[in-house]
C-alpha cells in the first residue's frame, strides 16, 4: 500500500486537478458576474471581507490538516489502524475548538474588524461570513483524513459541491438584492451568504462520504496496534501543525496588512478620496481574482505531495523524497508557468472581457500580477515540500523575509503618487522572489540533493516563451484587423472578444506542441495520471 502511495501521488494530483478545472469554471461563473453586479466599490467590500476571513481560516485550518495528513499517511504506511483512528479523533476535536473561536470573534466584533481594515462598510459582510470559519474547520478535518489515505476524490467532489452551491446562492442573493435597489454593502453581504451556505454543504458531504467509505473507528482486536495517547497525538499535531500554521498565518497577515497599507496609502499619501481609493483597490481585487487562478492548480500537487513525501521519509528513502519533490515542482511549472505568461501578455483584453467596468489600471495591474504568478505558485509548493520532509520551521524564515520585503516595498511605492496602486503587485513580486530563493537554499541544504532547476524549469520555460510570443502576436494582429467592428455581446466588443479567444486557443496549441516536441513531459509522467497512457499515445509521447 505504501509503495502504491509513493508511486501514484501524481494520480491523486491529476484527479484533484480535473476537479480544480471544474471549480475554476464555476468560480469564474461566480466572481466575474459578481464583480459586474457589485462594481469596483462593492467588490472592494467583498474582497476586504475575504482577506480578513482568510486570516481566521488560515489560523484555524492551515497547519492541522497537513499534520493530520502526514501522521495518518505515516501510520497507514505501517498498518497502524488504531493510530489512524486516534489521530482523526484528536484532530477533529482540535478543529472544533479553533473554528468556534474564529466564528465567535468575527460574529461579535464585525464593526471593530471592519474599522481596523479601513472599510467600515464591510461590517455586514463580516457578520454573514462568520459561521463559515467553524464549518470549514470541520470540513478540513475530514479532508485531512481522506488525503492521509492518498484519496483526493472526496476532497475534489466536496470542493465542487462547495463552489456550485456558492455560485447558485451567492449570485442569486446578490442579483435579487441588486434588483431590489439595495446598497452595494447589502448586495456584497448577500454574495457572502453563498459562501456560508456552501461551507455547510461541503461539510455535510465530507462527513457522509468519509464515514461511508472508511472504517473511521476500526474494531480493536488482539492483532490491533496500540495507539499513542491523546496527549501525544495532540502534541504531534501541534508540533507539526503550529509551524505550518504560523508560516501560513504570517503570509495571510502580511496580505491583510498589505490590503490595509494599500488603502491607507492611496488615501493618505497618494491623495485619492475615499470612494476613489475603494474603486481603485476594487479594480486591483478584480485583477487578483484572475491572478489567483493558477495558484488553485497548485493545491492538488501540494495536497498529494505531502503524504507521498511523508511516506517515503518514514521508510527512510531520501532519494525518493527528492524525486517526488522534483517531479511535483516540474509538473507545477508545466501547468502554472504558461498560465502566468498568458495572463501577462493578454492582460488588457482579459480584463476588458471579464470586467468591462473596471478602471483603466486593470490591464497593467494584471500584467504585473502575471509576472508574480509563477514565483507565487512555486513558493507555495516549496512551502509544502519542506514541512513534509520534516523541516516544519524553515518556511517561516522564508515567509518572514518575503513578507517584510512586501510590506516595505508596498508602503513606499503605493505612497508615491506617480506609482500608486501599481506598487502593490511590485511589492508582491519582490516578496515571492525572496521567499522562493530562501526555500530553494533550505532544500539544497536539508534534502539528499539539490533540485535540478533545468529539469524543473528549462524545457517548460522555452515552451512557454514561444507560446507567449505567439499568443501576443495573434492578439495584436487580429485586434488591428477587427478594430473597426462595432458589434458587441453583453457589453463586450467583438473586436476584443474574438481576437482574445483565438489568441488563447492558439497559445494552448503552441504550448502543447512545444512540450511534446521538447519532451518536457514524459511517458513516465503520463503513466502516473488517470488514462495517462492513452493520452500519451494520442500525443505521441514516448
């Protein structure tokens, strides 16, 4: 069983990736029309709420699910069923306590939290969002249990359920309230209600699925293993989880501080009025929605690589640990780098198609964020690899270095009237470059061998470069040819939509041809994915 786990981590990641594609499509159906319903000011309230919510969520769920997944994977690798049961039982009690604390804080002090963020109009959104913290905490316990068994299907389906319900309830509520003439603050709170209801749906699904599929409480027999005490399991969960939680929470707190600094600097130093600052920050939030798409595709690899590395490590196979880590980083590059470059070169038409009401700064903001994107996704991956290898505290050093860089650069640049909002993504770029560099140094020192950066980046980088040039050339040519078209669909001019969609399709084809021609993806990689051998035959991958 353990051998199968080590070999098939990419299989689990591929299953999860298919789910992520569905989730991202549903997410686009949610956030794109929502951004147009709420406008830039309303979307600012929505975005501020989510950033604050993410801090509570990160503190509650960032480290313990990873710790659960690792401990369950290690126990399962050596057949300790009773230890698996004990880890789950202790873990879910821990989650309940953390989730309840986060929910109560958001529910009892929404005015204070909104005022601290510099957006007092987000109070209703925060109050409606509060129950989600508890619900997501319980869901995270069950997801950690399934992922510890190298089973990504329940997590994938639950996230699809969650996103689907959020789209249905959130858009319906926001749309109805908008048609009733309610304020943008109330409409944003209606959209947030979709998140709370969807969190409940996901929790119920995970509970039913895990209890139906697994023997969560296996009977004790004479052959059963003796589990560790509850105190020992809790200590192990905290020992592994707290450094990860601190690392992730520091990043969330830095992002929260970044949002606060950006709003304050736009108003105080750059000279924007309150509503103008809200609108500009809302445009940045809309661009961030597109920017966050590639990072979602890293989640499957992160969730799959942790138990795979933990199982290899408990077997004492350090070379396998390096192989799994390198393969995960290479597949992450193959998937995320072209999205990042495509986002950068097609930023202006992308924002015009998705958010036609966004401020003119949207295109340039997305160009900057596209450059940031790859460094961010690789930072997330390396932040997961180090703890899985037993180096839980090291990512915190990288995050603190990157976070300090981000805060200083953002404060200085956003406060400069000639740079203003454009300084925020520059600060983020500096942050992730520093973070990734520090993590790679730590990996070189603490793993059996340094990662082969050419194998990870080289062929994918060449393929992506050719794709980016091709997509940009097609867009520029077609847009100049269709410049005189007057027709539009849903407020989007056809002379932008048609060239943009064709450029995206051409870019995808160019990239697919290049990675096969340069053998950036191998038959061995394909075998680890669902139906991979059949796909390899179609693409002539040998």
